[in-house]
C-alpha cells in the first residue's frame, strides 16, 4: 500500500509539474518540485524494501495519479483564471 500511495503522489506531482511549466506558473513549479522530491524519497524507500510483485501497486498508483493530476490541474487553473 505504501508503494501505491508513494507512486500515486510522485506521478500526480510530476504530471502537475509538467502543466505548471507549460503554462508558466513559476511559484507553483517551485513548490511542486519540493513535493516531488519528498514523494520520490518515499517511493524509493518503498521499492528498496518491497517485494518484486509490488510493481502492480506502483502501476495502479501511477495510472490513477496521472489521470487525476490532469483533471485537478485543469480544474484548478480554470478556476484561478476565472477568478481574475
């Protein structure tokens, strides 16, 4: 379960970061970079102590992370642009 959560967060943040960079959101990109480092640390620690079959959790976490990140960024940025 740790690998699912850590991979979810890593992929979610990486996808969110990509959108920040593409759209020129400098402050969000800086904050997200720190969070990515934290999530990757947890993921690497989980992989180093995990079982070989736990790639299934990582795949599931990554798939959910990327799709939810795309939706969250679109909603967050749309709301932010609408508030201006």
